[in-house]
C-alpha cells in the first residue's frame, strides 16, 4: 500500500513484534479474545524457524515457557483473563528463578469464566500477581502501534532484568484493526547478549541450577532482598507514562490506561468544546506505577477523574499517588461494558457543575 | 471528515470482508481506519457484525454508537440493527434477503445485491456489490483505487476471482448511481 501503512489486528501485531524481537518459542492454549495470537503463531513461528506448541492447558503453556527460558530462549505465552489465573503459579516460579519471559493478557470480563467482551478486569492480577513477594513489569498499550512496540520492548526488558514482563491488553485492542506504520527496522538490543545463567549443558563448565526453593536459613530472605534491589532499579529506570493536554493549564485531570485512555482522549475533545479543560495521565507501566509523575500532575488540577473498565482497581494506585481522596472521582464499567467518550464527558460535567 | 459505518449480516456472506475492504481503500487513500468485529461464536449462518470508522483525524473510541452508514445483508441484521440508525444515517439494504423493511423515514438505498451477484454467477460477490453501492452513495473514495486494493486483498485468488469481484463492484456502483433507486 502506497501510504506505508498496513491494516493490522492488535493480536497479529503482537505476533509480528514477538518474532521481530527474536522470540523463537511460543506455547499457548486457545481462549477468546486472543485466539489470533496462537492461530497466527502456528504458521508464522515455523516460518521463522522457531517452535510453536499448542499445549494441553495454560498450566503446561507457562511451564513450557519456564523451561524454554531456563534454556536461554526468548519465550512467550499469551492468554485471556481466566487463562492468566491458571498461569499465576508458573509466573511466581519464574519470578523466583529470575527467568525472563513475555506474557500477554488480552483481558475479558470476569470473575470466573465471565464473558468474552473487552474489560480491564485484571489490573489487580497484573500488578499484584501470584504468591510470594515479587513483581513483574506490566505494560499497557492503548493502540495497535503500541501493541507492536511494547511487545517488542518487553523482550529486551525481560532479558535486561531477568524478569517476566506482561502486556496487559483487552479484547477491544486484540480484535481491533487499524492502519498503522510499524517501525520494523528496530533491532532487539539484547537478543545476543550472553546468558551465563542459562542451562545449556555443563560440558566445559561447572554445573549450575535454576531453582526457586531456598531452604537454608536466611537464604530466601537474602534472595528477596536481592530481588527488591532489582525492583528498585526497575522503578528508577523503567517507569513510563504519557501526560497530555497540560500545556493548556487544565483544571481537571483524567487518569486512565489502555482502551479507557484512548476513549478518554475523545472525551478531552468533547470537554474542550464545552469549555472544560482536561489533561490526561496515562500510565504506560502499570508496575512500576508512575506515582511521582502523577503526584506532580495532580497538584496542578482541582480534580482527578479515574476511568476504568472495571469497578475500581487502578484507582487504588491513583489514591496512593494523589494523597487526597477528596480530589478523586471514579467512574467504571465492569463486565464487558465499554464506555463512550460522551458518557465519560457527562460524568465529568455532572461533577464540575 | 469522519465516517462511521456498521455492517451486519450472517456468517459466510462476507460481512467482515466488506468492512476490511472499505478499510483498505481508506488506508490506501491515506485516511485512518479502525475496524472492529463482533467476535466469539462466529459460524456460517450465525449473526455477523463489524464496525468501521474512517477519518482523516486520529480515531479515539473505535466503537460506533450511531452510524453514518448502516449496511445490512439480511432480514435478521435489519431487525437487530435498524434501531441504531439515526435521522442522518444512510441505510443500505440488500433487498434480495429483506422482505419487511422496518426502517422508517431514513435515507435508504435498497439494492438487490444477491440477485445482481447471482446474475454474475457468483453469489459470494454480493458483499462487493454492496461495496460498489456504498462507494456511489457516499463518494468518500476515489473509485479508481477500488480495483487495485481489491487485487491486493485477493492475492493469489485474484487470478480466478478478480473479474467477478470487479464486475460486482461496478454493478453495485451503477445501481446506486441511478437516482430513481434511492428511496
């Protein structure tokens, strides 16, 4: 196509990003609304000389990724909300073993099997995953370009810090097709970086192990402290956000991520036409959450409107950042409800009268 | 400009493909396009639906509430989506599969896309008849681009299918260009 733009689905963009980033191992199990990922992987991965496996369950998928990562591969699995619940044990083990991997959650409504409509129901299980005292990096795209870019970035982040990285998308971003110009000239920075910790056969070197069980007195506490040092480094280096509209000195700030942030950009335009100036704070990393940047932005406004496709999950982190509950107004749609830009504007108008 | 479209019909009629085709033409012409399907229990004969927004500006919410154009392939789609049509909505109906027109007072274009495709001896191009009709009715595309985009989308199938798809587009375009057909 002459414009250099291609029409691509969010789920497909994730596949192409993973392959461009050098991912050569994928294991997954079907679940709507992310099925185009394993479907496309099933033929694209062999084309690139990698391994695609449709595992018999999500538990097996995450543990296959565990094994591939331990052997030094760039590995990935994807699922949707109920499937991610099943993977939480494996995610905790990988965090304990300090293994890199990229995970994608194309969220749907819950709890339980819920439905297959777009939702942001899993903010909690993304930023507070599994058992044990650990974190994973979570990136939240809000358009199809970012589905590609953040997935690509995730592989380098995972290798750099030896940590699982999750892309937190939703059914709308997974199913949506947009025409985008993807920058496919980028090279993954750490693709060929040595992984001396990997289990590649002990011929010519001392044997080594990758374990998360540390039974010697004090050993686990020291491990937790070492992990914490790494987490502090990630907080310092990798916290990301987008702040829009502040140049017009808005009276109000909208805080939203992913699809809700995208819809909120439409709301900002409607509000501007009605003479209400708003800014937008969009966390890109949900962990580490950009507390400091939000705290600073919130100081400049009268109110912070928090919009989510759930009944209030990210709003807890917004409260911690803002430190003044009287400033915060929350509006959410659970169970697959997708708000319109007009609906969010009506909420704002009702609160600022 | 911004053009919001809802396309509805049944699985197997090319509902999603029609949306993708219009999105590809828009993309080819440098506009932004956002295509969103209903997904889940898709099957041949079951309800099928997609929405499409075409704009020369950034597209925020890709969800279409009130469409500028509603394209319906059959009676069930019309029954389900007629309520989405607003006073300014153009409703394009495949009259070959619609017995009872429930849309009152709207700007309508009734076109027997199924019969036109049947005359071309290829019922599968009925969706492209509707694409031609849409192009004539809304004039947001340069129709010269329709063939090139079609060829690219058909890929290897172009050898066998290009001629009939192109004929379908032209028939739909010609039909909708006749003012008498507009109700």
